């Protein structure tokens, strides 16, 4: 028998074919000329009918190795020889191997016939005491060991006798036997039942909205005049005139409403003079011939911050702060207290006092007295701004630093809760809540 030299490199079998026969009892003649010596062949595993093969492919077919040696379609069965050639034949059946490991036991056979009755055995020990179902737990009942009850959906067993006061939540007497399961999902909707009898009529519902007005019908004949009806209720009183505060106060009509001009202060040395200023009757002190300058001392001892008639007349401010007060009338409009210009501060002050009561900034200014002069009032917004322009901005007047001072002018165009205020150091003007507190600096006209 001739030999073949072979080597395996990865999945490639390298075979040097010199005179390789057919195996087992085969011929010792050299291989057919179709075998390619010293060629590289490729192992393809088991032969597959649906696979195409090429020259030098080697497959296993029924335990024998075949090599593809002739060009063809590539799908021929190695058992048909061409284009395949037997390369390694299957060996002879080997000798019987050693005894294998015993298999698993088979299934049990059918039961045989019963044997004869044996001798009775000895009586065994007593078993555990059986459970006694007592139904739902009832408070006040006494239970014995091994009694079983239901309680809140779960089953409990008594582990010692109870006296009637221990419910299953007491773990000294009871033990959970079977816990209540979770609620199952809702079952399908059952069929609709037979309609019941009509119920009693419900109460009258709320009346619906009125329908649209129908067209006017033709006029009917004139009916008989009815009897005169009873007199209607008394109508509301008309608007009242402003009430005076002191003897000598004047009322005047400004074209739309009645207003009050307060009486002048009693001052024998400089008798007051009634003048008409832009339609507003105003009491002023008679000129003594003296003139005043801005920043100087006024006739009442205040600080002059506004002059007219070459210094004969003007406005002076108190030389000191009076107090801190609220404006008053929060949440309500103060009629007639919205004057802004020079000369409107006094009227604003009177309206605030009459409508907002005491403890207001206006009342504080009105009550101020200096050197026998009692005719002080809370300045309007324009008057307050002149005080800043000619006193505060120049560092005159001893105004409180970074503090706001009230004007008597109400801010009614956007919110009835606001009135004006101004800072005497920086000149900032704001609308502020009337219920808040700010400083008061009274002024007077001379």
C-alpha cells in the first residue's frame, strides 16, 4: 500500500499525492492522472446537494472523502464518480467497544395484585388537633385554640384561648392563616336590565333664558284709563354744598361746582385783602410795602420760595417738617382735590379735611401755626415742585434726606388709591399709595 503525505493549514488540507491508493482493500496502483500532485485542496465538510463545488474541493459523503477533480457544473453527487474521485475510503467496522454506562430507569410497570392482609400494627401517636371553622369573627365571643375565623377578608387561627376582647389583629392570640388576595379586575359589563318604572316627577327646573322678542303686533283699541297709582318713594337728596369750617368761610361757583374759600386768619397788624386769582376768591395779607426774595424769610417767618409783583406777594414754606402722615381717603376719590397749579393747594387741603377726616397730611398742615399765622395748608403738586426748585435743590429748608413729601393733589387718572409726592433732595416725583406715610411741609400765601 502506498502512502500520502499531508498537512493541515487552518481549514486547508495540503496533500502531496505521490501514489495514494483507494484505502482498506483497494488497489496499490498509482492514483489516476486526474489527481493534481502537490496541489492545495480545500475541505468543505459534508457534501450538500444545493452547493456548487470547484476543483480540489474535498467533501465527506457517507463517511468517505471525495475530491473534485474535473471541471463540471459543480453540483454533481460524489457517488456518481465523475467529476468526483474517491480520496479516502471508509474503514472496516471496528471491534465492539466496552460496556456503556447504565441508562436511566424505565417507567414503572402496572401495579401487581394485592397481597394478603398483614398483621395490624401498633396504634401511632395522636396527630395534631384539627382546625375548627367559626365563620366571621364576632367581638365578645370566646375562641379556643385552633378555631379559625375570617376578619377583614383574611383567615386567622387562634393560637391560645381568648376571653372575647382580643380580635385577630392581636398577634399574641391569633396568627394569619390565609391573607386576603388582591381585588380582581372588573368583569365585563353585564347586559342592560329591564327598564324600571318611571320615577316621581322632579322639581321644576330653572327657567330658561328669554327668547328673542317677537315682532310688534298691531295696536289694540285704546283701553279705559286706569286709576292713579300711589305716589312713588322720596327721591334721593341732591348734592350738598361744601360745609364751612370757620366763621367767614366763602362759597363760590367755578362754573361746574361750588367750592369753599376759608376765612382769613385774624391778624390785626396786616389786615387781609380778598382778591380774585384766576376766578378763585383768595384772602391775602395786605401789602406792608416790604418786598421778599426767594430763599429769604417771609412775613410769617417761613422760607420764601415763590414771589409775584416784584416780591410783594408769593408763597412761603414752614422752616421745619411738621410730621409724617398718610394722605387719607384710600380706595375713594376725593372730589375737588385734584388741583395741580399754584393757588390750588388751599382748596385741595380743605376738600381732603372735609372728606377724609383727621389724622391726614392735609389736617397736619392746616393746623400748623407760626408767629401768630394760622393760614397754612398742604401744597399742590406745582407748589411742591417750586419748593424743590428754589429751596430743596439749593440745600435750603432743612428737608429730610432721601425722604418724600406729600402734595395735596390726588392722582385720579389711573388709580383712585394714589396721590402725588416729591423728594426734596433729588426732585423725583411719584404717585404713591394714599394709605402710606410721607413727610408734611406746610406753606402759606402772602
